C-alpha cells in the first residue's frame, strides 16, 4: 500500500473550494489590500477597518450595499471596482477574507483607544451591546453579527456617529435608536472598553489537534513537521506551512516530489504538532 502523504492537502484543497472561487477572491483582494492590508488586517484611522475574520454573510451584505450605493465611500468604490462585481465575485472575496486568521501573523496589536474610561464603557457595553456582540465582543458569525473586538477604535467611533446621523442603519433597522442619545464621551467610554478585549477567542484547552480540512483552513499560519507512515519506501519528511491566503507550502527534504505525485489518503495532526499520514 502506497504511503498516504501530505499531498492529500494539496489534492483536496481545490475540491474543498469548488463551490467558491478562492483564487478569484485572492485576485480581488489585491485591490482591497491597497487600503486594508495584505491580510485584511486594516489600518489605524476611520477609513480602512479590519476585514479579516468578519462573517462572510455580513461582508456580502455590506459589499452589496456599496455596489448598490446604499453605502458610499468613493475611494473604496473606485479602487475595488465594486460596481462591476458580480454576486459570485462578492461571495468569493467575502469568503476569502472571512477565512483569514490573524492570530499567528505577528501583526501590530490594535492600539489602545486614547479617549474614554474603560470601566464606564464596560457597564454600557454589558447593558446594551453584549446581547448581540457577546460579552467577548467577538460577535455571532452564524447570525452575521460582526466582532467589535479587534477593530480599530477610531473606525468604530466613526460608524457609531453614522448610526446617530442615520447615514448607516444599526442592525439594518432604519428605526433603530440604540445610539441616538449617547454623548461622544459615552461613545468614547464604550470604545475604550472594547479595545481592551482580546481580538481572538481563547485557544481550546485540549491537546487533541486532529483536524479536518475546514479547521486547517482556519489555522492559516500553522507550521509543523511532515512525516510519512512508511519512510523506508519513500523517505518523505520535511516542513509545511499554511499561508494567510490558505496555500499550503511544503519544504520537503526530498526535493523531487515526482515519485509520489498523485498519492492521496488521510492525515491527522498529533498533540506535538506533527502532521502524520498513517499507512
């Protein structure tokens, strides 16, 4: 029986993404990256928020608002050519950005918000915002509620002001009055607290790192060792890395991979971080 090798990752990835065109998402992201960064991490300020990890359906909805003109920001509309995007284009870039995990990329942390009092903000957040955005501030992806933790404070402030001015509708509800009566100082308090929240959920307290392909795609900066179950036959050993764009990069000790082209099978990741292919 032939060795079941790491090429299963390379062979399955296109099949996993058949319903979407992730390569098209990568291509579109080149335009997005001009303002939002290579990984959708965003930049400080009010114009280029973090997009990585936002719920895909939320991104689809907001991008369609930009395409229709319901939301408008001329530089973004021009740079992205969003008016020319098809529904499939919007779905592809949304799924691509939603799948980017910034946890292990060693990017600069979201800067502390310079205004407001976090203690007072915590009281307001837990009273008004927690039910939708959760106590963690990480939102509810299955309900298309975006995270506010891990977002730039100045951007959040600008959007709350738009909610107050009815330039945007909070929760997509034109009648929503959540922020109508808040003074700027109270908004500052909320944001001062939100920017203290961890940008990522805590890692699971388990040593079981056996994962399926969907989990592998979520761990976009994984690094580990590759081993085969029968190295006497093919001597396959080396390192692999999953890039932020979801590509799997191999660095095998056996540089000539032609002898094992086409092999497929199962894999698991051991508690010590070894990617293992059993016979």
